[in-house]
C-alpha cells in the first residue's frame, strides 16, 4: 500500500480535501434549489461516495511495497478496529443526511460554519489526545480559537443578512410589512410588479428574470425549491445543524481509533488497519445507513416533503449527474483527509473543517448569497473569510509527524 510520509504531502492532501469537502455541499444545495427531492439526491450521492472508497482501496491500498495491503487485511482478525471504522461511517452518514435539510433552513454558509465549529471544538480536541499530542499544542489550540472567532463572525453575517432579506420582503407591499409568517400565496399578487407577469409556480426560466438579491428572487426560489422554508421557525434548521455537528465531531476520532488502535483492542500480532481498509469499511457502513434512511424517507418523508417511491426515484434523471459528482467529491475528500491525518495527525487534518470558506465562495458565486446586502453584512463577510484563512493556516502549521 501507499503511505503519505512527508509533511508536505500531508498538507497537500488536506488542501485538496478542503476543496472537495467544501464543494460537494454546494452541488447538493443547487439540486435542492432546483426542486429535486433530497431523498433522490442523497441516494445517488451514496452510490458514488462508496465507489470513491473502493477506487482508493484498490489503487492506493494495493500499490507500493508497504504491507499489509488491502486484500490481505480483509481476511485478518481485526474486527475491533473494523467496528470503530464502521461506527465513524454511521455518524458521518447521519450528519451528512441532516445537513441537506439544514441547508434549506439556515443557508449553506451558516450550516457549514455551525457544524464545523462543533467538529473543531470536540473532534479536534479528542484527536489531539488520541494522537498522543503529536501536534504542537501552542499552535493547534490558538488555531481552534481563530476558527471559533470566525464562527462568531459567521453568525453575525447570518443575522445581518437575514435582516437585509426581511427588509427586502417587507418592501414589496405595505400590507405585508411586519408579518411574521410569510406564505408564498400572500406574495403572488404583491410581487407581480417586481417579478413580472410570469406565474411564480412556473419554474422554467423564472429565476433568470429576477436578479440575485432581490425580493422577487427570494420568492421565486421559495416556489422552486424542494424544501419550503417560508413561515417556518429557523430554530428547526439550527437544531438540525447542531445535531449534525455532534455527529461530525465523532467520525474522525472513531476513524483515528480504527487505524491506530490507541485502546489496544486488537489481538497480539494483528496489524493495525491501514487507512485504506478502514476507509472502505467506513464507507460501507455510511452507504448502508444512507440507503436505509433515505428509502424510509421516500415513503415517510419529513418536513412536509412530498411522498415518493423507489420507482419515482429510478425515473428521476433530472440532476442525477450532479448528485453522482457530489458523492465522488465527498468520497475522495474524506479519503484525502484521512490520508493526510495518518501522516500528520488527525487533529491537524481537522483543518478541512474550514470548508465553510469554500462553501461560502460557492454560495456567493452560484446562489447569489449576500447580493444587494448592506455594508455591515459585507464587512462581516470579509472579516469571516479572512479569519477562516488564518484558522486553516494555523491548524496546518500545527501538524506533526507520526512515527
């Protein structure tokens, strides 16, 4: 098998992982905003996510002179480590499944910031001690602090942007000013002058006519998207994000235990799981849980989504290519994160939790987030992005080298 043995190689893995893991949520969000059911999207995503792990195992897990190789380990008595890896896959799958609903309620940037902050605070601290403190604490924990400052700034960005959007919507007509629950039906008549004569329920070409950041754009987006959010409590999205963050904070320490056996659960003479074998078992459990939950949600949907079926899913080819791409990006992103963590320490590899930096970029470019916002929102946004860059640099500078 191939091992990343240099600090430079580990940092390159983490940078690529940061790009991939920050991009796939944008792809999933794009499909939800186009009206594709999240259950359909996640089922497609799960297939290629597992495929990425298989490709990594059959290539990096088999090449090179290092032993044991992938196929050799499949026959070994290493089930304690296998169970740790599979436990990590379970919590990651549940966390990813949760976030695709949170994105609709509180936005791509805020969801990623909340989940990443919890992951850094809990997961990075656990990995630091599991890795026998190979990372430089005097650099690592100030980096965590920088990340938390960025989280506070991100929360301020969300609050300011939400206030901007509320002002835009209230300006549509005086009869909806101050209304707390704004249903789409109330807006159809009042937004005609802003959106045009096109029926808001006709999704074809409507978004192109409304400019990013306008009230008309916000209304059209609500009509087009799969998960309706107008009139619903934002606490739902925040609660889902918090739950997802707890799941994310556990998957990396579980994978760490699977590959390094810090608790000495393996029998004498049994080699530790390679990062590739562990990632394979990790992804298999991730896939199984995703299939079970999403097929259940097809027939028993949550958050007032329409009911679907396996037949409807198989016939739904609209956006399937994008969903498959999201799975590939996430699969290779996780694999690269674990490869870098094995070499430089999983605490330093948690620098990829600065992925909101990438997600925010895509949110601005693809979805027009923060367009036509106030100067205060722009100032907070720039400050947040700057602090994320600092956090990534500091966390990566703390990386050690596993002997």
